[in-house]
């Protein structure tokens, strides 16, 4: 993406100065990073669509060209919102613009595990630097393709915004998975923050 496109994109999404100001005022998160702007409180006017697409692997595109400025991707990711109409928007205090998301907006690119067994904690890192610990408020889910049975694992990052766990991280997670009986059915899954997250019944796993 060239400099002119970056300028056009910044002009297209108004209110970024207000976003930065709100972010600066937000309390730091557990990792000491700046908090997120309160997009859930903003109800600006809908201003149409912008030719931004988030691919399944988490790459952001503008006018068909990948973003090259990571800081811009990070900034835009903080104003993402998924509304009740089933669409994704970039929201600032002064406007709301629709964008295209191929699957989910985040890609999970790394995993850290502390502890073991029922007391272990699994923390994921997204492609834009967010960290999320798997727990009751940030659950895992796995969707299987009806024909190929290929798994697509997801974690809830925040406020109805999910991250797709990439293949390398998924295999790391499978390495620490175990069997546990849920409602009388042996399930294969992982523990995090005292909760068991099931992938699939043991009986359905291929030998």
C-alpha cells in the first residue's frame, strides 16, 4: 500500500483522533498495554461501506492491496464491532463504516501455557498483538467441515469478535489435550482456568 493510499484511508475513516484520545484515557489491561476504546458505547451515523477486507488468515486489505503499516492495522482492529445485524463495522465517535470479513476478524498466531491439568491456563496471541486467556468468558469452539471433517478452531477474543486459531497453534493445543468425561460421554479437549473445553467425542476421533 503506497503513501497516498494510506492518506486516503485515514481520510475515509473520520474520528481517529477521538479514538486515540479515548484509548489513551482507558485503563491499562493486565499485560500493561493501553486499553481499548469504548466502541460499544458509540452510536454514530452509518456512513456506508469501505473497501476493506479481512481475509481468513487475518490479513487486512484495502482496495485489494494488503495493508503494510502494522500500526494502522492495530488501530483499526481496536474499533472493530460485530453488530446484531450480523455485519462487521469500524466504529468511531463520528461514523460507522461497514467492512468485509471472510470468516472472523482475528488470527491466533501464538499460544502460551502455564500450569498443567485442570489448573493450566492457555493464553493466545492474535496477529495484531492482543492476548486472550481461555476461560468461561473467552471460550474455545471447534467447527468441523461437513465433507472434509477439517477442524476450524476459534476463540472468543472480545465482544463477539472471534479469532481463528492457525494450524501450527492448533497442533500445539492438541498436544496438551486429554480425555475427560462430559455428561457421561468421553470427550477430547483441553483444560484452561478450571474449565474443560471439548473438541469432539473420543469415539469420533480417527485412529
